[in-house]
C-alpha cells in the first residue's frame, strides 16, 4: 500500500516536480498547500501518512507548522525540506519534531521513505 503524502511549498513548480518524482515511485500525493495555515488545515482534513514540508513559507515557518501537525497527530511523520543548507537552521532543525531533513535538490522517493518508515 503506498504512503499518502501532503506536499507543502510556496513554489508551485517545486510542488509539481516533487509530486511527479514521488508518485512515479509509489507515493500517493493526496494534497498540496502553499502556506503554513493551509498546510495545517489540509493535514487535519486529509490525515496523510507523511508531510513534505518546506521550512520557508510566506505566513508561518515550517517549524511552527511541524509542531502543530505533530501536536494534533494529523500525520504520522513530517519531513522538512529547503533549498538552504541545513546548517543555516542551527539547533532548530534538531529540536523540531520532524523525522528529518532532505535538501530539495536531493529529494527522492527512497530518501523520503527512509525517513518515514
């Protein structure tokens, strides 16, 4: 059974590319969101197995979105992503309740599955 996934990123091009890449390898993308508030609402409504969550969003950052999703238990796993170097987030990345971090240019179905299994 494929994992269900919510993709959250403010860039439509990234959401589209990530969807195509991940669906080609068995993920079932059940929703997309472009803001933190929309992501929280979508996670509550859709209850995905996992959320691929950009850290830099236009309203609230991915760390706050992750905390809300994990506190509400609306997804089993959150994986953060960014085009920025993970070191630029310092201790916030390690202190988050996310399962891990995947740089956008290293996203693959296998890397996502490894963090969510």
